[in-house]
């Protein structure tokens, strides 16, 4: 991942859901984007970008767009048609996913808050970032319970395709660079440090006197942590070993501290809130050079002694 590409300029963000009565139907592209397209694939084009749809699924779907930076939005046709009869005012039936394009400023705003239903998945060479939007609830609809049971396999197949295949094919077909970012409470706290200039932080090691840092000092290290790791809630409670080297990142304005330590060859982060709430996360590196505890140690070394 090229961390230097994480600095560009701003446009507009993609809304969570394109209403089906305001979009325009897409035309299939006359020319496939690459040799990856075949007779088994339908290609849709919008604003110079391509969306690949398997031909055996194409007739099951509705593909529409909005305007401006809104790109593709895809829903299951049968759910949309069922909703027209049962819930005419409901726009979201059958919605599977949408793909939107934002720029740096919009991305930074997103990463500083909960991104439920939105995932960063790619960037281009021009400083644009691509978001995969998806429902956080079930949008499957039919006119009867029997029809729901009968078509459940089809719905599940469409959902699996949307989440497993669409982002990687979109990246390949449009020459994009894969890019993800963590958006757990750990990731949000890290994003605040480099994207909200007023955020203050200190970093301490094994209870020693904290070192103060600024945004400039933090940026290269936070980039590696934020874009090079995912932080997942640990499946089992783990205690902090007394002998383990530990680095604690404190954000006084956020009333939170994050203690990074290693246990059983993995890096964990213990999040402590002022109200006494504690949550344990496991840091899962996406890139070898971004191992979280090593990054924290380098960050600590880069800060001036108190």
C-alpha cells in the first residue's frame, strides 16, 4: 500500500442508498474493460468505470445510478417488485450494494466516525477513494412466506456474490489499488489523531513518564496502524502479562487509553474508557511491515523525551 497516496483533495460523498425512483438505468458497456470479461459476463459502464455482472445473475438484478459522484447501485429485482405491491413507499427493498467515489477529505470524515454499512476498499491514482456500501439489515422481500422460503437460496447466492466478488472484480476491471482501513473504536481513535488536528495524545512505555506527540510525528505510524491492520474484539478474555512490554496511547480529550502488548505471539490492544469500561482487541496485520506493536515501539522512539 502506498501511504503517500493518502493525501489529496475533496469532492462529495456517496449517500448510503440511492432511491430507486430517482436513478437512471445503466446501459451495458459496448466494449469490455479487459480480457477478464467473457461471454459469461455483462459489463455496465458509468463515468468511465466498469461494473461486472455475471450473466446468469444479470436478469435477477436492477442496476441504477444517481448523479455526480454516485456510481452504481444494485438491488434484487424480485424484492423490488414485491415491495411495490406490499410497501409502495419503501425504497430500500432488495438492495444489495452500492459503489461510491469520495476524495480524501470525505474519507477522513468517514474514518473519524462509525462507518457501519460503508467500507473503504480501493483508491485510484488521481486521489479518489472507493466505498462499498451495503445494508446493515435484511432487504429480502417476497409476497408470501412460501415464496420467501422458495427463493432463499437465490437471495443468499446474490449476497455472497456481492460481498465476495464485486469489490475485487471492480478493482481489477478499473485498474484500482486495493485499500482498506480499520473502523473499530481503535481505528476511530487513531483517525482522530491525524484527521482532527485538535486531538491531543501521549504515549508511554511500561508506566514511564508519558511522551507528548503532535500530528506530524503521529502521521506515518498511524497510517500503518489504520490502513495496515484490523482490530477485532478478542474472542476470549486475556490478561496483560506483568513481564510483557506495553505501550499505552492516551487520548485525554477522548477519555480513552489504548495499551498495546503481545501475548501468545499476537498483539492485543486493551481499550480503557474513563467510565471503567474495558474492551480487548486483537491487532491483525494486513501487511507484514505494519505489525502493531512494532509500529508503536517505533512511534514511541520517535517522540522527544519529556
